[in-house]
């Protein structure tokens, strides 16, 4: 978004803006990480409201594909270049219907409809399974070690700041930062298992602006990933983002094993939420090892 400021009456406007900026800077310099967390929770609906949420479902569409990057192998000196496998992602982005169901403690079920079949991914808080019929894999597979680690690092359904101390998370204010021309507080979150990431809180609304996600390995190297939260709406008294955008960032100065032919950046991956349900009744069977029959679309 581009903001235009009119020049008419600039001196008067500047005087007011300067005074406001000075007061805001003083206020911001005195705020603590815990105060920012408390304001964030209040702006999202309140601590008690989020504590009362035992389950939540999200339905909508996620963008997939948009792959126009042409991988070219880089051959080591004196060795023959091997042929790379064709990337299965479609060249044009498609919108895939999905359904995400979450339940305390840390249970998740994700279904994605793809070419008349449904991919299923389940985490019961300790173990995980996946079913990928669109790849003609008709057997239920357990999570890999990396997938299990990734799932176990995900936040509870109320987000990383609600009851953060009880979750064993330590938060620190790492200064101010700009996110798309808006002032934000940059928080460093260190989880009880020792891993850390960053969360940016809007300085005006105190809602999440973006979060640092787990790196994604592409072209032989790990790329930073950021998720942006947009279009907050009120659902049962809770502020919920209805648009999430994931950006995979380039790595400056890296020399990957495979380079992109035209250096085309990865497209933004967009998730658009159509409906959010708070405290729906979810059957316990949704979070156990799936059966192959669930490969057909569940209506």
C-alpha cells in the first residue's frame, strides 16, 4: 500500500506530527516485551477468551503451484551434469480447498483437495501421519524425523504469546522495525526446547504483522521464510486473520548446488480463509492414524 501525504498546510501538519512522534517514541522506549504481549492478547480478544478456546477449524483455499523457476544443475569440476527431475508443481497457481482442524493439546488435522482426491496430514501431539493419493501413494506414511520435529515446534492454537511463560517461552524486545511501512515491535521468542524465532507486532493495533517461520530448503540451501497476517476479522469476539501470505526469501551470497536459470523468485503463497469456527465439536477419530478410505473428498 502506498500512502500519499498532501503538501497543503505542511508546516502545521509537520508540527503536529512531530509532537506526536516524539510522544510515541518516548512511550515505545519504555514499553517492555511482556507489556507488548499483554496488549497483543487484549487486541486479539483477551486472555480468558483465548483460554476458553478448546478447538478451532479453518476452511478456505490455498495457492499452490506458480512454479516458473527452471532449475539447472551445477556440475562439480570434472563431473558430468546429471538430469534433474521435473518439478511436479503446476506452472500456474491453482487454488486448492483445504480444511484445518486444531484441538488442544497440540492436535492438528489438515486436508487438501487435489484433483478429486484428498491429501491428509495428522499430528496427534506426539506422532504424525500423511496420506498423499495425488502422488499415487495410497499407503499411510509416518512423518519423517524432520516433519515430526517441525510439527512439534508449531504453536498451540492460541498462538505463541498467550500464556507464553507457562509454555516455557522467553520473550525479548529486539527493537522497532518497519513492516510494509508500518512501525512494529520485533520480539524474539525462545521456546523451551531452545529454538527461537521472531514475531513482529504492529505498534498501533498490537496485532501480529508477520512471523519468522521455519526455513525452507530449496536449491540445496535453507531459505528464510516469513508469514504475513492480513485482513483481521472478528469471530466470536476474537480477532482472526483471514489472509496469510508466505514469502520464501533469497539467500544473499549463497552458492546453491542447483541454481535457477533466470533467478525468478518464488511466488508468494497465499492462504485465504473462508470460514472460521470456534469450539466446534470434533470427533477424536480425526486425530488418529488415517485410513486409506479418507483419500476421497470428505463433504
